[in-house]
């Protein structure tokens, strides 16, 4: 009978070169550090990440004086689209994208997507397979409806008390809480 031709080393290297998340589409509703970092990890693993930005201002890090480096560092390898999610047409366009996606990531404040009419139930109607990742500062408990940024998290968690002189807490130079939170989200 016919034999299967032997594969060369080059053929097996090509087959192994496909990134692990090739074929996965992620929609990112992220801003500043945590959301963009989480989707950057997925993009570097081969996912097709589409960053959804607000009209006019986009991600706050894009135009933040002295912090544009954050935007450049956390948004490489992504595509971007501008949609007004507070507008019916923008929401409809976003829900069409959700129908083609596997994952939606956001790091908006608690309840923001619900108030925009984009609750998980609405996203699941557009795509029953959708996985939603919401990065929040607090879990269930007395602070669950509060926003939290990196610097106050460093203060509340005690990290800032380890980086400054005794009695004078100092924020760590990098947004270490946002970056680490995104890595484990």
C-alpha cells in the first residue's frame, strides 16, 4: 500500500508555529492599564484583539500627558475601532461584533455595561458562547460597587508602605496591581 511521505523538520516547525490562541477573537473595552494588559497577553498568544474606543478621546492613556508610553506598551498587536456605546447605532455595531467574538474584556467601573444596555444577558443574546471577563477593583462585599485604581490599591494592600521610608508610603513606580491583576484575570 501507499506510504505516508515522511515530514521534514521544516514541516513540523511550521505546524508548531501556530500561536495557541489563533482563531480566537477578543473584544476589549479596556482603558488605561488593567483591561489593555489582559487583552495584550491574549494578543501575544495569537488572539485577534479588537480594542473598542470612545469617539473623540479613545482610551484615556492615549492622550494622558506623560503617560502615552502606557498606551503604546499595552496596545500593540491590536486592531482598534471607535464606537459610541451610549448610542443605539454604536451598541448595535458592537453587538454585531460580539456575534463574531469569543471573549469580551472590560475594566469599566461596576455596573457601567449594565447602564449602557450591554449586560451579560444582552451579550449572550448576541452570542450564547461569549465569555465575559470584567476586571474590577473589589469582589463581593462592602466595597463591591466602588471603583479602584492602582495607587489606592497599593495603599490599601500595604505595598506602598514597603516601598517608601518608614511612615511615608510611596507608590511603586509601575502599576503593579493593575498589571498583576490583569495577568491572573
